[in-house]
């Protein structure tokens, strides 16, 4: 029996039209270091049409890739809209990739054009000669004259291109499963892997961001997207903002705690999203420079686990609830969100909020145990998290129009997340480790994340990373690398004492080291591979207690 | 270039699994006339599996249709879940259809099984002999023994069937565009027309109900769905509740103002949805029997235009905001929702709230003028509303596996709504009339809905319906049919005076009649066709002022 529903396609051209007409007066606000520049969504719509015409003029056809090498700003939002809506594919280049990775992804995606912010021209210029498919570089927010182009590459001014282009564009009708945008994941091993989002996946993900069990984004919001637009599509906020009609505040390159505090004071956003290190930095800044930030109805934290101490500091000192969320580039990224059941209150609600959260209806999850069996959702059984859903990757881009269902990462149509954890019967996920970071001591698993959170709750500690190190008796034991706060002072024995009533006795670490900083990946996560390397090479000064 | 997103299907089997596991403790509460009976979503899930097994046992295969002839109750919710999830098609039979229409739709849909509430057995029994494809009738909430079945029809007890069936079911994987449920529209002319919803359309619509620019349904809600489950799928609330984990309160057959007030007092729902006549009745009841209903965070009104006076009464007397919404069976039904922009306050916000609302990103709209041209969104130009989107019908079910793109109702892939109105530049729709109810006086349109709202704002008036009647000089002039409140008294001259500062002078009606009630369609809307008929036959006693 045939459904009588219309057969229309979910498409970003519709999103562009909707957001820039019905919500013509909503704004994208870009911080310039001392003040804001403002642009209405109506203007963004006209400029996106000009950009599409300009890109067509540079030879962009079909689903060709257009790279962006940009901060979060109004021009990057225009690229987010124009490129997929015209049928091309937006490739957000991560400016923090190591040089050889950056060259790899531009060539692997076969970017034809790259849009670059003026402030990032020097960073791009060094690698540009090796980007073999790039024919045009378009410089936004800066002087195109500063870029000396390799042979065969033309350099353009973004504003001049737009000024010369017509301000309407005949957006094509597209299949909703066609490619809209791509983002490479930057693991610590091997080449980066490309995830290709479809118009459908982005549309559905945007709806989720606006749902009550998502980020609840609404027309009443002004969203400060600190998480970079080159990092998992800024968690989907730019597209969701156009869908809801929410205004956006963009920090551009001003990501230090001081400028973030200034942006908060100037624009009073109602919600903001960033990784824990950004929020930790802001908290430290606010301790020294108090400021009312209660205009934030919610702060979303993801990318790494949010330390409970940080969540309490926001709520108790600044009256701002922290929403803990889990996701990854391969999940668009919204996976789970830690909104406690309405019936939970007090400590019970907090216990829910510490978790990575609950999966919405569109995301299905399972835990796979050591020997491949599915583990129960009992809040205790631990396994590797696998997920399924309409905005979850089922393969990587292999180049040349193909996909790569890497069996290390995909399993019977499920994404293997590489995260290890447990799920309660009511669907709340607690991650205990990355699969590769699990510490197995005497046959039992010790959660490195759990130990890190407890150590970071100590007032003298700024950061702590825990790795497993070889042990003759127990196979592996935890080693804690501690970064002290400025002026902080504490001994390993004191820290061990501090943990005594928080973790089981056999989990208490004997091995401690103080470091100036925890090595980070290009997206700011703890790089435990480098920490393990430093330990293996005997470069860490270890105290045994 | 291929997207690397998973190719999974949106399917109600996933919705069933999600809602009944992760939200196992949420409840469906059914009113029994004096108290509530409660069932957890976990139990609903088990019983839905039993129901699917039982229906399989009655020979339901493939996408065969299973009719329901039921009130809003827990068993109807089980049918909502089990029937589509097993791959069959849920056909909600409107118990208020005229007998010949009821027979028509059951035969047209070729229902194989009908589930019926015990209290509705007498109503069904009369038409059952003419329902030629029905082989099984299953009686829920009552005694199966009371039904004398025609030859070839077997009668079963719902509870006995469930008790005998296994409590797990292997839900099939289905194409998301396959048929899930169907509902016939009951116009005042011609045979009812079947709308067939797909798994995809129901999934997307459920997301919209939970979105910030939808009904904002969340896990914290207890939803009182007064709008019948046989009327436009109870506005999508049952499926959305399972998606969000919201509990549901079901009024069963107790739809009079007194029982609704009792249900509100007993279950304190946080939101409720119904047509204006239900809410008008409740307001009158509450005037005489005051009761705190401020547990309602919002009351959703649709199906007909909400009179502003009613919206103010709810908000000012009971602290309950009314959300005005527009939709129809063909739109699943969520079309537009009148949430004012956050920047609007006071009278400006009220002006937005009186409208039929703004279309979400997934629903596209246009206005078509008298000569087929597209009208601008300027808040003044009037045309027939046409809509497009993934949960909007593109045809009717023609029987025999076909679809009927009736050119009277569908136009280049758009649904012609039959509603006439205007849209502001920021996307807010104001309906002025049904296309067939438009009054054209001296070449100018007079909105019957607008006049009705103004007359109904008079304290002595309970209801008012306006139709166009022939006029020698002006072609047509408005005739107002007034139903007085109990104890209310007012003359036509006084009503005309009351309107004097509210509408243009040339719109002031000269023709008035007092009636005991406005004739209604089977779904409770003003039946202006019958009113026009009564006028044509000279049955109305008209006063000219």
C-alpha cells in the first residue's frame, strides 16, 4: 500500500530559504577583538546567493569540494549555507591539523577552492603548494594581496567576488542522501578519516538540536558557538540556528578566556557550547574577574568528559546549568545529552547529569563486550559503545567516490565508537574510557576517566591525565600525570589520601608525575599516546607512594 | 560523491522500542469516569508485542489494514504502536462519521480486522454487516459476548487474545516511506478521502511536536490528548509522547466539560490539546466551578480558529497560555504554531498569538491568488494557502494500491488547503476563511472568521457563525447566526453597535438570526453548508438592522 505523503527531499537549500526569510531579522554577530560586527540573516541569505554565484564562476560544479580554512564568523556561516545548497560539498579544514595531515585531507577530498580567513593566510600558505587539486583561494576578512600563490592557483578577495556576483541563485533540487559537507577526524594514529554528511543527516540532526531532549535551541536563543566550525560542524549549531531562527554569536579567533568573557558581557548569549578545557579556562578567569553570566540558560559541554567539579562551579557560583553531552565527528555529533528525568531531584539529578546522557529516539546504542557479546543495560556491565542512526556514519570516505567501511570502526551497520562504558536501564550512558586507554589491573578494569575526574576535583589541580603503565604483578597500574594550578601545591601522598574515600582501595594509584601540561591532540583532547610514549622513553619523573 | 551516513530507515518499530524501554516508567493513564487506570510504557510495550502476535494469528499480513473504532485509551495506544510496527496499516475509524461514510471508509480501506471499544460496540454493530472485508472484530474494554457478528466475521476478546499471545515480537525492518497509518477526512461534500501516513512522515512529525517551534513536548510533560485518536492521529501526540518519554492522560469517552475538569484535577497534566469548542465548554464550566488549572504549562488549540476572547480568558483568569496552531488531516496535522518572536511583548505578542502561527522549517507555504499567481508575504495580500513538506499529503488513497492526486486538492506537488488567508513577511499566517466560505461583497472580501471572533467576544454570545447570503446590490452580504449563552440576552442592534469600532463600516452585518445551536460536522466544526441550506430553504428567522 502506498503512502500518500509528499515525496519531497530534506535539503539545505530549504533551510537557507527558511532561515534567511522567516527569520530575516535574526543575526550573526562576529567578535572583532574589541566589538561586534552584526549581520542579519536576510543579509546572510543574499550574500550566500552571491557566494554561490561566485563559486560557480570559479568553476565549482556538481558535488565538487570547497574547503574552508576559517574561524567561526559570519563569512564561514555564509559558506556553510551556500556551498551545500548549491549542490557542492563543504569541506571544513581543521586549522589545527599537523601540516602533513592538512595536506593529506585537502588532497584526499580533492578541494577545488579554499576559502581562508586573512588571519590564517600564513598558516595555509605554507602547505598550499602541496595541495594539488586547489585552483582558487578566496581570502575573507583580510587582504588577498598578502598571499603569494603557487603556479596554477588564483587568489581572490571574498568581498570583491561577492560584490561582482548576482544576489539571487537558483538553488537546485537535490536528493536528500547526497553529500552536503565533510569533516575529517584527526585521530592520534594513521591518516585522518573523512566523514561525509548528507542533506538528510544535517536536516535531522538540526531538528534534534532544537528538540526538548536535544539542546532545546529556539528562536528566543542567542547561541555562542565556541566549538569551532571546523570541528564536527560546530556541533550542528549553525544549521540548527537557521532552522530555529536563533541568533548566533561567533568568537572568530578570540578563544582565550578573557575575550570569551568580553563576548559574554557584550552579547549576553543564552546558550554556549565548548569543550571542557575552554570552560575550565573561563572559570579560572572568572574567579579572578567576577562577572554575571546568568544570561546563559545553559552551557553545553562535550568533546571530552565534563569534570563534575566544573559542572558544580558553573551552577553554584554562576547560576548556569551545564548540559553534559556526548558525540563525535562520526555522530554529527549529537549522540547523547544528560538531561535528568523530571522525577529526579537533588543528588539523584546530579548523578544523571554527570553521565554522558541519554540517547534520543533517533540514535540507537548497544554495548559490545570483550568477546563480541551484547551487554545488558544494567548500569554495571561494561562494553564498547556502538551506535546507529540517521546522522551516524556507516563508513569513511575512501576518495574517488567510494566509501570505506573500515571493519575496525564499523560493524554490521553500527559505528564502533572506540568508547567504553555502561548504560543504565533507563538509557543513560557513562563512559569509563577510550577503548585504547582502558587500564586492566589484575583482571579488573580501572576507569582512567573516573580517576581523572576525582583528581581534578582537588583545588590545587588544574588538569590530570591517567594512563596505564606496565606492572609485573598486576599487568597494568594507573599512572597519574598532574598539572598544578598557578600557585597550587599538593603532594602525591596528599592526592592519594584525597582519593581514599572516592575510589576502591585497589584502584588507588601508586604512580604519580607532575607535568607542565598534558599533551593535547589538534582538537584539544588529552593525547595519551604521547603521554605513554614519554613514559616508555623514561622522560617522566615518577613518584611512587 | 557518496555520503558516508548510515542508510537506516525511520521506523515506528524503533519508536516503540525506544519509548517502552528507555522510558519504561512513563505512563499512559486512562480515565474510567471516576478514577484513573495506569499502565507503564514498559507494559504497553509488552502488550503491543502480544497484540502484534495476536493480529498475525488472525491472518494480518503485509500491509493489511487494521481498523480501530475506539476512544482515547491505553488499548488504542497499544494499537497505534503494534499495528504499524508489525508492518500493517493502522486505520483509525472516526466514530462520528455518518453511517454510510463509516461503511464507505472501512470498505475503501479494506479493513481486515477492527478493534472496538466495548462502549462503541452498539454503534459499530449496526454497520458491521455492510463492511465487506472485515473478518475479525476484537472487543477491548468490554464484553465481546455483546456483539452478534454477521456471517463470516469472528468476534474476539482483546484481553483473551493478548493473554494467549507471546510477549515478544520480531518487529520487521521496513522502508520508511511505506504506509503506517491512515485517516479519512470527512468533508461536508463527497466521499471521505483517505490520507496515508508513512513511517517517515510520522517520525519527522513526532520530532516536530517535540521541537521548540512545535509543541515543545518533553519527558517532563504529562500530555492530556483530548483531541480524538481517530481525528488526525490525535495531532501526533501519542507517537511524540513515546519519542519524548512524556506520560499521557487519555479521557476515553469522558469528553464533557465536567469530566475534563475532574481529569485535570486528578492527573494535573502539563499540556493539553483540543478544538476550541472543548475549551469553550471547559471555560464555561470553570466559571461556575472554579478550579486551579495552572499545572497546564500550555493548552494547544487547533482544528478551528481560537477566538481571542477564549485565549485571554485562559491566560488572564487561569494563568494558562493558549498556543494557537493550524493543521489538517492532510498535514499530519502540525502545520503552523503561533509562538510569538521573543522580541515581541504585550499587545504585539498577542497580535502574533491570535494568528494561525508560523511554519516550521520542514513546512513550506505559499499563497495563490484568484488568477493562479503567487501572492507576496506582506501581511495584506490574500490567497489560498498551499503547503509542502515531508508530512504533508501529496495525494489521496484511491483504493487498490493507488493514489489519487485530485487536482482540486493537489497542485504541482503542493497541497491546496482550501483555507484562504495572508502571511506576514516574518511568516505568520492569518486565515480569513475557508475558500468556500469567503464572502464577496461589492468586489471586496469579508472574512467570516473575523466577524465570528468579534461577535463571540460579546459576553452574551456563546457561539456565532457567519455565512454569505445573496444580495441584489452587493452580490453577497454577511448573515450572522448567534447562539446565546445560558441567561444571555442581546439584540442584533446592540451587537452591531458592539462591532462598530472593530470592523470597517461597510463590513457591518445587517442580517442576524438567533439559533439554538450552530450545526456541526462530525468532527465538531461549524457546518456552514447546512447553515446555508437552512437559509436557502427559508428556515432561518432573520432580523435586519
